C-alpha cells in the first residue's frame, strides 16, 4: 500500500473554451469537475499502475464528499480528516485554440490545531500498513511550515519510504528530516535555496545540494521533458523524445507516483525505476483529461525514455 | 465476488482513547452511524455506533423512542451526552470484534451482517482495517449481477 498526503485538496473545475478572450464574453463548451490536488493526482496514477493506494489529508463540506466519492469509485482507499470548512475549488480554463491551461487557485480553508492533532493520529496509524508515502503540494492556512518534516519523521519511525514534492519553505524544512526522495516543485517560483533555476547547470547544482542536505535521491525537473536525478553515487538525465504530448498538467504527480511504485517493487534496479517513473509521466502527458488507467499504457511509453549518466 | 471488489474503500476509524465529543463530530461530518475502533497498528479492537452510545448513556431511550414522552427523554439524552463528552470511546464500544477478510465473499458478509444484526462490517487484510461493507453494498452488487446476466 502506498499512502499519499494532500493537505490542501481541491475540486478542480475545468472550463473548456474555444479561445479565451480577456475582458470579453466567453462561452463555455464543456464543464467537468474532478478531484484535484497533487497528492490526489499521485494516488490516481498509482491506481493506474494497479497498486493499492490510500489518500489522506483534510477535506470538508460537499466538495470534500465529492472528492471522497470520486476516489473511492476509482478504487482508491480514503481516510481524510473532515474539517469544519469547505474544501477549495480550482478553476482551470482550457483554451482549446491556443492549447493553454490557465489555473485560478484558491488558498483553501483554515486548519485548526485540533484538525492537525486528529490528522497526525490518522497518519501514524495508516503508516503501519504502508510501504511508502508521498507528501505533496501546498499547505492550507493554519498548517505549520515544518509539517512535512514532522510527517517524514513519523513515517521513518515506522519504516516507511518517504517522498517529498513541495515548494519553498515547506520543502526546505521537510528536507531537514532527510526523506528518501525529494523533488522541489518549481511551478510558482522556479527557485530553490534562494537561487533561480534558469540553466541546466543550476538544476544540476540544486539536485546535488538536495542530496548533500540528506535526501537519498533528488529529482529536479528542467524544462518540461527533462528531469535530473542525483544520488550520492552519481547524476543522470532522463528525458523523452516523444512529440505528441497533449497535456502537461499532472505529469509531475505521475512522475512521483512512478517513483513510489518503482521503489517499492523489489525487482526494479535504480535505472529501471527512473525509466518507469518517466514513463508514468509520459503516459499521463498523452491523456487529455483523466489519468492513465492501466500499467500497459505506462509500459508502452518505456521505449521513448532515454537515460544518460552525467 | 470477493469482498475487496465490492467494499467501500473507507477506513475512517477511531482509537479507543478518542473522546466522545470527537467521535460524534466524526459520525456527523462523515454522515455515518458507526466506526471501527483500532489500535495504533490499524488492528480492530472494537466497534462503536450511535446505537452503542445511546444504549450506554440512556438505556431506556431506545425502548421509548416511539412513545409520546420522547421529547423529555431527548432533553435528558442531550444532557447525558454533554456530561460524557470527554469520556473515552473504549468505555462505550462493543468489544466483540466482527470482521471479514477482503478475500472472502458476499455470501459470508451477508451472513455476518444479518446474524449479528449489524449495519457496517469492517473488512480486514492481514488483520488490518482496509474497508467497510454494508448490506446495501451487497444488495447493489446482487442487483448489478442480475442485470448483467439478464
């Protein structure tokens, strides 16, 4: 079983528009509501790999119940702490003509101290039945910036493999507790440890610094089709030459899911684990809407992944 | 059909030291009538339902629920609940643990639900809680099977 933590999930409302015109009337052709949030996306991709997964975090109100129902219908186990407030929604405007996705993201409901205590209790119990846990995404108001560090320590206490995928201070504070794998989320700031990732050398330096700070494996995405993977033993580039990509949303989460799946399967060598994870990301990128739903889809992508030692 | 293919993949549960006030919050927010009680390793140690609570706090309430004195008894129930708000679940839970393995089938689940007069049957895998099955779930599956065969 692989657990995923989504502290700030959302109900993603996707509005399909022919061509977005600002300060103008826009007609919506299609509307779709789906459970969102980085950890939830990771759970969907893990399920796509036909592995058992459990989604944890905070949800609330009618939107929260919609998320829970959707996940259970997909075969994902849930154990969310239900809060007093309402789960946020994210509006995604899909401009078909320009093939662009514009995301309008809410901050999320306030989490109380009592909510945090109840969540810690759930998390600690669930770790007893898991091989790995992924900790992904932004923090809602009220959650301390060092929460990922606390959760990493609790998981390690129970012998669970930890994967951290977050941004800014929550990432850096989480890294202090030495997760197994750490991947900075660079979507908003493109910065880590106060430095910008502009060139390939910056990404390589960042990956090395993450390893030096205690993660066994560092993953830094550079441009959309390339990842840099570092360990104390070396550094690798993983990329794809496949050109028919239709959707980059959620590919980073599928990559994390791939690592969680691959590193909990005993027969996978390190390079094969990287290849499998990149294939998960590619399988996700080939889908316009939902996450991939079979392991075969991932396996078909394996030949398009190239890994090179630095 | 295997239980793992029809169960509700929900492992909402409480620890024996959970306070009654928190339990009621969980039941109300999840819109459910009872939850498994587990230890820190997710192993079942009991089950607590609204029914168990009322039976423990005001035993005659369930008997007089249809009578005309229900309102005065309701006030008493409310008062008693407030008094017990900080008490722990372990004082009220049913310690007779009835579970089904996720590899078992719907016939066995239906038998356990009916024989023990319970509404929610916890599902375990290697002794750890992995889901819940109800009679409604079993009826739904039976109907779907019948539909597809006809």
